[in-house]
C-alpha cells in the first residue's frame, strides 16, 4: 500500500495510523505503559499526555539526556509539572536494554517503580506501546534485527500491545543513499515485504502479530510507516 503525503507535520507520532490504538490502551488499562525510544526532546510524549495518555505511565529514553533536559526548557516545564519518566542510555548497551526471549504469557514479575528506573530491562514483558520513529534506519541490517528483538522483549504479551513508528524505507531492500541538510547519508532500508517478514517470523513467532506496513512519500523521501500488534 502506497500513501502519498506531503505535509511534514504528518511525521509526528500523533499522525501515525496506530496512534488512536495507543490512546485506547491508555484509556482502557490504568497500567498501560508507553515508551518512546530515541525520544529526543519528548515532543511526541507531551502530545500523547495532552491527548489523554496518563503521564505517570510514560517513559522516554535517549542516548543524550541533555535533549530531555532541553525539552523542559523548550516547553517551560519541570520534572514536577511534567512528571514523565526518562531512562538515559545506549539502547545497544545490554545493561540498558538486552534482547531476551519473547514471552507469550503475562510476566509474573511486578511492574517496577518507573520513577526509579535506571534501565529498561526491568520492563520486559510490561510495556503496552513502544514508539520508534526516525530510529531503525540509523543502523545496519544486523543491528536493526537485534533492536527489533530487544524491543519485542519489552512488549506485553496482551492482545493489542503494539510497537509502531516510521523511518526511511525503500521499494527494494538494501542500501539507500540520501542527502539530508547537505549531508550524504547511506542507510540500510527495508521494503514492505522484508520489514513484515522481520517482525512476523523472525522476531515474533509467525502468526502471533499483525504487521501493518506502508510506504509514503514526504518531501522527496520514501518513508516506511508501520505497526506491529500482538494478536
């Protein structure tokens, strides 16, 4: 399915097809947790809170904690006025996020106190929704698979739990060269078939997730918009 979009504002989390599903999770389950991996300033999380997702159940994570702090400056907030949680660190550092076997049954471990988190690992099997935009295309094919498995280990086995986002895609799997703000970038990109197969069969047992993957054109860039939902 190809989707033609020209409004760059559509790149926000709130414009993604899975967003309403995420908001429903927050409304229907008081324990639902939303994680934004590579959250930068936390813009998308702030919009999710404005749209009704409980701020106490929101987590941002980024390699650069100074960006989260700049988000408070940008939005004139404080950790008290915007009490979302933040976990700094490299998502490829196993002490922050390790790839673990994916459970099909609810975990018996209690949900940790989000305010005390120093790592994402205690959240394995607990997170209801994971947002990952402009993220996967930063890595090569092997690292994309590793990160998909690591994030999948965090996802709750409950039906409706979802991982979603967007990043640079391609009509044919392989290396893509693009110029962004005057810089030449070489990225490994999936096409619709390979991205779907990665999640439904490589990461999750085939048939245990629904993958919605679409290609769209925005300002001359080919973007892959996707969601992976547990059935």
